[in-house]
C-alpha cells in the first residue's frame, strides 16, 4: 500500500508532541502531589511504596527535562567539560548531561557533563571544571593533543587531571603541565577526589575505605570460623591477556611455577599468555570454576605505582579464593590484614611453601576469610559510580572550590620517579 511520506511524518510528529505534552502534564501533577504530600506527616506505612514510585516518576521527569532541554537548566548547575576524547576510560562511564548522577541516585545531582566545547558559544571559560584524561595528553613529541589545549581559562574554574592508568605507564614528563592542573581525580589516595578501583564498606553498609590510614577490625584468634566448605584441589589460577608488562609479573609466575613443581602443583594460566582458555562470554562459568577448584588467584598488577591496585583482587575476594597480590601499593590501605599473600614479601620458594601449608590445613585456609563478617567490596562498576558521585559533591563544595589551588610541580607529584623516567 502506498503511503504519503509527508502526511505520515506530520502524524508522527503530532503523536510525539501529544505524548510529550501528556508526559509533562502527568509529571508536573506528580511533582505537585509529592511536594504537597511532603508538608504532611506520613500516616500510613503502606504509602512508602507509593511515594517511592512517585519519586521515580519525578526522577524520570527531571532526567527528561534536565538532560534534553539544556537551555532550561537551573542556574545552580555545575558544568563539566570533557576536553579529551570521550571513548577512553573513565570518560565513557560519566554519561552525558546529568544522566549518570540522576540514574545512580547521587546525593548531589546538579552536575552536567558534556564534550561540546561550543556549549556556551565557544567560551570555555564558563565551565566550572574542565577534565583532561591523562591517557590522551602525552608529550609534545608524542601527541598532537598537546597543541589542543584551551587558549583561555578562568581563575574560578578547575582544570582536573583524570587518570585510571598507573603513573609508571603514563609519567607525564612535559614541563607544560606544571602549574596547569588545579585538581586531580585518580586512584591515588592523595588526589583531590579519589577514584579507586575498589570501595570498602563495613557491615553497616558505610563506606570506610580505602584510606591512607585504615583502621581495620582486629581479627580474634578465637573467632569462630565462617562455615565455608570446599573441595578445592588446584593451587592457583591466573587470568591474563597482556603478556608483556613493566612489573615483570611473568617472571614471578615462571619462578613460582618452578617452586610449586617440587610439590607436584602448578599455576594454571588462562588466556593468551597461557595454555588454558576462559572466554569472556563465559565469564560466570569461569568464576564458578575458579571458586570450586582453586585455592589461590594471582592478582598481579601490570605496573608498580603508589596506590595502584585494580579490580583484579576482587576476582578472588568475590569468589572465595585467597588472592596473591603483586604491585606497588601499600595493600594495608585496601585489603584487611590476613586476607591475602603479598608476593613481594616472599621468595618464590617461600611463597610456594606457604601456599602448600595453607592448602593442607582447612582451618588455616578458612581463617583468610575472617574479614567477610565485617567488610564487603563494591564491584568495579559500582565503585566507578560512587566515585563520580563524589566528584560532583566535591565540585559543589563551595569552600573547597573557592580555594586557590594548583600543582606547581605536577610532574613530580604524579611521578615520584620523575628523574629516572623523564631524564631522557
């Protein structure tokens, strides 16, 4: 059947307009009910579910209004411009507009993220903050992005250095970045806003870490062990795809393999660096296999840097396996005592002997899970959302935001091995 395209388009536009109008009317009425109801005491317990549903509708309305109609944004919005490409972590996790902050129920939601440098007609000095991903900056000799920096800046706005990769891989050696950044947003615990890979909660659900000075619950020697039964038979597993690393973790694994061989045991290496396979599309099966069969999981970082500990350790923690860690972080800031083995504290022979001893003693092995009574860890996705909420809250901290701050020697702050890494 033949359709008149113009007529169809007009009808479609009218339908969309009618739906939009009805949505706005309903949402406005809902908000009126919520505001009116907030002046009264809640008389019926069963109303809680209704109120929650109404608030969800109101949130949907706020999302529709705030995100899609930028010309009508409230005056108290804090604008964040992502200067470097959006498709590099963590920028692509930040959403657009207020999307992230609303959908993740942040305490403060009045932050607006955009990649549009012409948002204010090309005047980038109006943005409250401009974020630069360290992965895309590089040096004058490396990347053209060096030339693509703002030509003007406002004394009131904050230039934020954002980084999820270690400084050992991205040392930032160019002197141009001294006196350039006001704030940092990274895994480092001395950042203006910390963005760690893992977030620690206590048994009450409160965020308690990581911190430079963690106060862990004391493990009692007489504490009843968790009722954790297992029939594990294999020593250790390692899931890895990057076979070359600055940390030389491959050598560690090779030496540990040799030490374990005298006990008739081995490290099973899954991925492109080993002989076993565990495809990403079968992730859940792989994790079930890890928990069922293995005593230890190798959580080995690809490079060493202060506070650089990635989500690898959660592969062990969330699947009732003891992690063997290897990195440049002070692990006491991130992991409860007596919950892991630090490979740097042992020779390969000592590490293998300790592993075998734990494997032979059910009680000794179980004691490495004592912390589960007191702590839990957010997965990486939840941690990233929590950290972005913190970023928005910090930008809204008027006293902190009004302070004059700048990293006058940013290269030395970011890279403690500045002389060694940047001398060339």
